[in-house]
């Protein structure tokens, strides 16, 4: 049984002295929070900071993003990877503008109804923009919960526990503290248990740090379809690509069939367009 009050005191106390100063932690603007959360998915903080600030200067509100061509939003996403997130953000901005008066909704259901916004991102907006008393479970927080309980927690149970642990009225500080504790102290491979404020509540450490809730391995990137997709989008940010150059640009000069097949998935995802009767690849709307 977890000592809930003890955990709260330990984590909040640590967070007050150790919380990282990040630009999205200086705002309660729901749009800025949404942008940061989508950018941070599977992307390191150091890469996000300059792109986040530049993106918001270019698209400071959902209507500003919605009226821009999708290609401009994809272009502003350069360097972040997972370009489909840019398309989803553009689509979400369009729905917010058309159906919510240009302001992000404030209910979990309405946020999740936006294109590309799942339970995690919706909860993050509620907590970090509106300080709602709910838990936000990313990979690092899921690892913390698993180690504290000594159990491999299924997602639903992890979310239930995260919600139960939130100190009323302190959701913003609590969730930010968990993010930092999981990323800086209770890491996947080399957890610094001797420097963890919550170590005395940790079942995993108490039983000798047996394996618990290992992080899933990411599929190999080198040579993958995802790598080829990224190469094409990066090239299109600079200039259109002739169909005859497609395979070479994507890194498969000897496999044009694969290049065409994978490029077609970018069209389906709204990340590219085949124009001029099939002779030229471009960013959508460019």
C-alpha cells in the first residue's frame, strides 16, 4: 500500500527546488500547451525549445494556424520529426477555429475529439493550462508508478493510480514534478535511487531493483519506411522533388517501387502532394 501523503510531500518538496525552467511552464495558454505537448512526443526537450518559440511566433493562436496552408505548418515543424503531428495540429486548429470560436475546449471529451489529440495530450492541456486535478501519464511517469508499486501496471490501472495520487489543487506542480523525477532521477537504465526523494516509498528498490515495467524498444529507424518518409518531407521543405528523383531523395535509389509506395502514405497522411500530373512532389498547399 502506497503512502500517498508521504509521496506527495516528497515529490512536491523535491520539485520546488529542482523543477526545470522550460518555456511552456511559463504559460497557461491552452494553445501554447498543446503545441508543446505535441512537439515533445518522442522528441528531446533540447530540440523542442527553439522550435516551440519560433512556431508560436509564427502561429500564436489556433486561427493563425488554421488559415495557413498545411505546408507552412509542416515547414515550421522542421527538425522535430514525426511530421504527422504537424498535420494533426493544423487539423485540430481548423476544428477549434470552426467549432469552438478559436479557443481550445475545456472538457476531456471535447479535447479528445480534436484530430490527433489522445487521452494523454487532452489531460496535459487540462492540467497545465487549467490546473485540473488529474494525472498525466507519459513513459517516465508510468515507470515511476510501476516501480513505486512493484507491479507492471496496465495503462488503465496506471491512469487510475495517477489520478488518485494528485494532491488537490496542486496538479500542475505535482505532474511537472513527476515528469522531472522520471526523466532526471528514476531513469530507465541507471536510476539514481540514492538521490531520489521518493526512494523510501519505492517497492522496486525495496526488493533489490528487480526488473519492473521495462521500456519497450523502439523499432529500428535506420533503413525504415519512417526514415524514408522523413527524408522526403525534409527535402520538400526546401523545394519540390521531381518524381524521377523520388527514390534517390528517400534513400532507396535501387528501389523506386518502395519509394512510390511509402511516398503514397505521406499523401494519405496529408504530408505531401503529387502534382503536375504525377511529375512533381510538393508540400501540401505549396
